[in-house]
C-alpha cells in the first residue's frame, strides 16, 4: 500500500507526488492560521484482551496532511509550512510479529517532512500548538497532558483548536486533484462490488452471502469498507447491520456498501434490487418515485445552489409521486411544508464525502453547516447533515428513499397526525415495499456536476438485467 504513495495521483496524464500535494495543503492551511499545529494518527484499541487489536484507522485530519495511515505517529506543522514527523522506528520484536515496516526517515521522505524525531521529542515541542482530539480516550488524555489543556472531543473545542478545525473544514470541503483521484478509485471499486452483489443474489440464500461477495471485491483490490455494510431485506431500518436473514422471493434487498482506499478515501453507494430479479408492479411504482427524486436532485446540483434546496427538491418530488400513486392526499407544497413526506423519507438527502464517509462529522455541525446556521427542529429537516451552498470540488451523496418504518407509521399519536394526509388502505397495497434507497456520489464541478458512481445504473430494467445476468 505505501509503495503507491511515491506517485500518488494521476490527473490529466501527469503524476502528482504525495509530498507535493501535502506541501500545498500546508501552505493553504497557514494562509488561514498563524500558529503551530500537532496532529496525531491515533492508536488501535483492544478488542477483548490487550494483544487482540481492532483494525487500525488513522485520524482523517492526520491523513489529510500526512497522507499515509501509520499508527502512533504525529506531525507538527508550523508557519509558513514546516512539517516535522514524530515516529519511533520499529523494533526487532515489531518486525518479528508484524513484518518489515518503513523507517522514520523513509516516511519523512515520502511525506516531505523537513525533519524527523522519535515520539518522545514531541513532549517538548507540542506546547502552544493547536490540535484536534483523536477518537481514542486514552490518547486524548495524552494529548491533554502534552498540551496542558483538556481535550474532550472534536465537537467541543477550545478557541485555538476551534480555529484550526474551522480552517481544516474550509480546506477539506473542496477536494484537490490528489483527493479526487483517490475518490474515483473508491467509486470504481464500489461500482464493481455492487455489480457483483447483484449477480450473486439469485444464487444466495442469505443476506450474508451477498455481503461476502461484495466485500470480497473490495478486499481483493486492497481496500477496506468505508463503513459497516448494509445488506438487508429490512430496508426500513436505516442503518441495519444485521445480515442473517434469508432471501425470499418477493423481497427487496437494500444494499448500502462503499469502498475506502488504502489511503482512507471513501465511497458511499446504495442500490435496491429484487431478490427474484423482477420488481413487482408496486415495488416498481415506488422505485420510480424514488428514482425521479434522485434524478431531479442531481439535475439541480451546481456551484452556488443551496444543499438544503436539493433536499427540499427530493421531498417535493417524492411527495408528488406519492400523491400520484394515491398514497398521500392534498396539495404537494402544503404536504411538504407540514413535513408529511418525512413519514416515508425521514433522513436528509445526503452528506459530504471525503476521508470520512460522512466527511468531518467528528466536528459536529461545524463541517456540515455554514457558520451561523443551526439545525432545524422540523421533523422534515432535523436530520439534514449538510446545509451549505455547494462549491466546485465538493463531493456529496444524493440518496432519497422511501421507507415504511413501523415506529413512524403505526404509533397512535403519529398515525393520528398523518390521518388526513395518508390513504392507509392504499398504502397497505404497497406492503411488499419495506424500504428503497438509491444513492450516488456526485462531484460538484465548475459548470454543474459529475456522478462519479454513475457507471452503476439506476433504471429498474438495468437493475433487473444485472440481477439476472
């Protein structure tokens, strides 16, 4: 994996080195702030006993400026662009158990560090630096001791750390050439995994078999899953991570699976397909409503467009479709204003994608919401993860859905509030639709947008063909 970092990205036929990309990122950072910064990669937590570790995932903020996912490493950056590496060379025992690893000076050369020190030297150099806390509680305490201030979480920061976080958000919102090249790799792998999952479905007996077929594609390309895979016949459970259920004729399989490159860049794609290889008439009707919302949102994406308006476009299109099917009653605009659509589409239309599949959400709404904006308490807007005007270079997900969630539809007080808007008898005719979601990754360009996962079709005829092939 680390060998690919010397020539990290290829754009328009020219190679971009990792060190050059990282240097440009540091220069941009120090046009916004004028104080030193220390970022830690993090450490692995133990699964059940000290020697049995969970898989390591480096801090995304560290990765953005250091490029490669090394455990228990730190970098210190100082204006106008100095980069110091803090890392212990591997011991003989490390090599015995884990194989040969890069030495400190080798890593320093890869990432363009001006100087490299053992980790013990960081104690004397970190004071007065800004940072962002890592997820691990033990390492957070170490950070607090070294910096002489408490670091609770990345969403509760002191003034200097908040300034750093705000600057990093501005940098990471719009991707550079190196990032986009990695995001395209993740997208291509994810598309291949979904095609494989569709083809595997008709011969699979359980959800887990489809999941295994898809994740095999990802791991075979030396990537990881960007998040816990969702492969479920109960698509009404939004983050369903159980995979033990049988696949039966008539079921819809909702599959939300995305790859993450070896350097940490993510993809996030959802498709919904019939286990039998053929949508029922009611399933196809709802699927087409969701697809119409998906297409309407993508058609609207361009620099300067408010992402909240993209969400409301999805709500309006979905509501119109459900009125046409006779499931909802009333004026479309009034139904949306009363959040009736959220009974079937309770989440936001999507989120940022980058080094995190929900990019920078460890920083709370600092990343997703334009400064000065706060989350709405409206039922139809409170789960909106992104409320900013779009900019060229942003990668966002577009993922409308339709779900029959028992806790939303069957509780007496909620059911009563929807009584005048929902034709319950008509809705009952769509009982074979538990959940449908269609999701793509969309890059905002100077003149509009590009669906970088667009090689995976959304048309129901094409979906049926892939399942039956």
